[in-house]
C-alpha cells in the first residue's frame, strides 16, 4: 500500500503546465514552463513548488529543469 500523500497544489499546477508542453523537446519545454511560472506565479507559489521538489513530490525532469531556470 502506498501511503505517500498526494502532491501539493503548486506541484499539481506545475505538472499541468508541463503537460501542455509534452510535445516539445525537454530543454524547450523546461524554458516554456519556467517562463510561465516566472510570469504568473508569485514568489510564495514558487517556494511551494520548491518545497514539493524537496519533499520528493516531483520526478518530472522538465519541471526540475524549469525550477533551475527560474
């Protein structure tokens, strides 16, 4: 049985954004995800995403690279 809690809302949002760019090459997708997060997310939301990454809630390489680009 998996007792891992569901990802926090900021992680879910990042996954939804990344899904929009799944047809793009990894680096381009990461740049587009990073641009959208930079434009529309306030610093608190970005911190929540980073907290989710630190908690192991994110394994998508596009999101991980996008956060490095923010």
